[in-house]
């Protein structure tokens, strides 16, 4: 089948939603479908570069370049942004979606131009079937005239669009009303999981609702890791050199790159909770380095983390911590592969891709109670830096416990493969 997939965030951007959408479209292409992805050519100040063969695709009277980034997977770039309303190639995008003849149109995200600009087109567009894929509905449910700024301030910064969009107190109620009116025009509405914030709220307005989780590729699942010995040391050396780093180098990787180390992979946003991870690490007895990896940096988050490290060094003694920034995706995956323990302390997420990726590489995780992580392993959920420190000690101090959790997570991740997930999308056409 031919699929038209619309998403604000996409490869080569390194963000959770971008990775999830790329993986799903890549899986569809691998399954033999032809997939055209409409997405931005920028992300905030970042100019995104994509390489591949160029072909021309037509929709009605519109002709547009398509970059084949993988076999049967094409990217159509458009310049759409928000500044007192959607600006840029808005009319072109709407006309393209309206007239593009395909088996399936998938709009990725609620509160995004991908869906906002196409609600009224759903009854008349040329696609045979239409899907809305939600990545989370926190802002939709908790936003509004009361507490609007408080709930969305950090989220607005995170996605790098103009703050003017989020000062419109009426936008959330209008969006809720529009969704209630238009969800009936989708052949399927997919949520990340049944405990997603908007699942029960929007369910009455959806004629056909289902769950489409994030996932990994079966071929990339590694054997569960084993802990050869305890990696705890009750007394830390307070006179060791400060080894904090900013960007990666070959020498740096040679120093610690073969592991063992504790890992956090997440863009440097305050709501990602890296400060809690750092505090938990210092309060633990872990005797291996801590490595942070982030592709984006909001405000002064990275500098704040370095300042916090200096303060914690003074309180607990100097520890080995590395801060890595804007590494190539291949480098990030290599760092994942050699990690021993994964830590995540996000304040709010729908379904953290990094948790699935840690499980893919056979690494036990410790995580705050966000999204559906509890469904993956409730035993590894924590609610404070002190609880995280205690769990770090439990896992790194007991090879038997570590190996047990690693094995259990290995069985769980096999249920979240794109080979299984793709079938849910294909079923929409078959119905």
C-alpha cells in the first residue's frame, strides 16, 4: 500500500517522537509498503539535512521533491512554523494532503500542524483510510485558561516553537471542541497505551480506538546483560580529578567507553529530570562513571547540571561524570550498547523511547512513574532521588538481582517489536 505520514519531528532529529515516527515508517517500508513522510526541514533553530535519491511526487497540480532516505521510504520537506498562527507552506500542505492518492494517511500528534491543519480535510481527502496517532495528551487534558501557562511553560520551551502559540488561553478548549467534532472522521485513533491521559476522555468521540505502542526492531534486541561483580564502593575518593566533559572525543571514549558506566540519554531539558539523576548518583554508592547524552539543550539546562555537579562534588566528594552533547545517532547507540545501568527521571512523558532502547540493549533501567513505564516493570519505578539511589545500590550491589531484572526485561521487550506493531497499522486498510 501507499502511505502518507505527516509528523512535525522526524529523522535525523534525535528526539523521542522523531525516533518513534521514524521507526514506524521504516518498519512499514521494510514490510513492502511505499511511505511518504511530510515533515519540517527545520526544528527550531536547527536545519535538518537529509540525504538520498531525489524523485518528484505529484498531488493534484502540486509537484514536490521526495528524498529516498531508505528503500521505499521518502521524505517530503515543508516549511511550516507558528507565529501568531500557522505560517509558511500551510496552503501547499493542505492541498497536498487533500489531493494525494494513497491507501492510508497518518497524522502524527495532537496539537501539531500535522493534524491541526487537516481536520477539515478528512471527509474530502483522497486517502482511502485515515489514522490519527497520538504521542500523548498531557497538554490537551491539563491545559486551559486556568493554569495554562504553568502546565505548558516547560513543554512549550521543549518543542522550540514560538511562545505566542501557548499564550492563547482559548486554544486548548478550541482544540478539545475540534477533536470531539472531527475524531469521527478518522478510521482509527491510536493511543500509546490505555492509561494515556486522553484515552478515556476522547474515547467516546472515536468510532474505532486502539493502542499503538512505541517499539524496537526484533533484530536489534541484544541478550540480557549480566553483572560480573558488585560495582559499589561505600567510600568515594574526594581528591580525584574532575573528569566532567562537554563533547565527545576519541580519547574520551577510550577512557571509559568500554564500560562499565551508568547512563542517561535525554535532551537537556529541565523536565527530563537530569538534576534528579545526578543527585541520585551522588547519593548512591556506585563505583562506576555516570554518562549523560543529549542532542538538544533548552536554556541553561546543561550549564545548570555542570554547576550542580560542582556543588555535589563539594558535598559528597568528586565523582566521574561526563556530559556529552549532539553526538551522531550511531555514537549514541554504541554508548547504549556498552552501558551497565540506565537512569531516567522525566517529569512527564507518554512512552519514553529511551526506556525501550535500554531494554533493547539488555540494560536494566530505573525510572520515574511516567507514561506506561510501570507496565514495563513496576519494580524499577522510583519517586525521588533517594529512592533512585537506593535502587542503584540494589542493582549494582547484587549480581543475582541485576541478572534477574535484566532477564525479565529481555522477555518484556520482545512484546514491543515493530514486526508486531506494523500489523495494527496494516489492519486499518484490511478492515
